[in-house]
C-alpha cells in the first residue's frame, strides 16, 4: 500500500525490480525459451516510456502542460506493457512478482489520473485493486485504498463508464464500483461509505438493492461498529428488497 503513489520514481523502481527477476529466471536452467526472447524488446520499450513520463513530470510545471489525449495514449501503452510483462512473469512462474505487478498497474492508473488522462485499460487495474483489498485489514490502509479507487473511478474513460454492456456481470467497471463500496465499508469511515455508495447507486442502480441487502448481512456476521451499521441501514431502507405478490 505504501508504494501506491502514482509517482514516476516508484513506477521506475517497480519496473526495474520485475525485469531483474525475469532476467534472473531466464538465466536459470528452468527458464522458458519464449520468455527469454520476449524480454529484451520489452526492456527496450520500458526505458523510453519512463523517460517520457519523467519529461512529462517536469513539463507539467509549465502552464500548458501535456494534452489529455497524449497522457491517455501514453497510459494505455504503459498498461499494455504491464500486461505483457505480467504474462512473461506468469510463464516463468514468478509468484513473488504478483504483488509488484499489481502495484505497477495501480501506479500507472494513478499516474494517468494525476495528469488528467483517461484510463482505457481497466481490467488489470481492477484485479490489482482487488488483490490490495484482499490483503489489507487495517482500517486506515483501507481508507487510503478507498480514496485511490475513487481517483481511478473518476479517471476511467467515458466509453467504459457509460457501461453499455450491462449483460456481463464480470465487467471491470461494475467490479470496480462494487469493490469501492466494500473497501469503504471495511474502512469503517462513513464519509467514504457515503461517497462510494453515491457512485454505486448512480452508476449501478440495478445492483444497489442486492449490495445493501448483502451489506446488512455482513453487518450482523462481522459485528460492524454502530456508526457503520447506521450508514448501511440508511441505504438499505432507500433501496429495499422488492417483495413478490405471490
């Protein structure tokens, strides 16, 4: 959680660490031949990418800065490289790189958001945020994660946030909003809960009733504090379960 800053030095350090692990795996007797040939071009692609991001950091101090379209394009390219790197690490069975790869995807998303770009590749970011949520119990860390998720939600590209393919329950946009609500609830911060629930009911009204119904069940099962329960109860009353006439 501490490394989720969206800052270029953290991004660069993470990339170097993962690439080093992949190189070491290639040098071992168990290395896969195709991973060995895939890695050099990827290393060559990451180096100029980081240089561009560093230059944008310095240029962002200027009044005009960098165009949103350019940040969006650079961010999309960076996330594609992250996915390729993740595939190589998976081929090499580098389980220890799962967390750094997840951190990298979140940091790239935060970098895009921090420079007013739009996030066009959402799935690896959502998977990474879910991993962070599943490995975090501390309420303060969950508060921070909730704020990170909100920043990412606000930067998602319009074609994704329009949510036109509602038939797919596993779509990343839906999972992002639902996980935001869950993380905010687990933080015990009612202000963050209100923010997350407002986004959820606005963008996913079809999921709201079930979410708050299941949320009330969790209040009982996990003995949440009274102030958290009150907030969940308020939304549960506003989005009641529809009763059948039969």
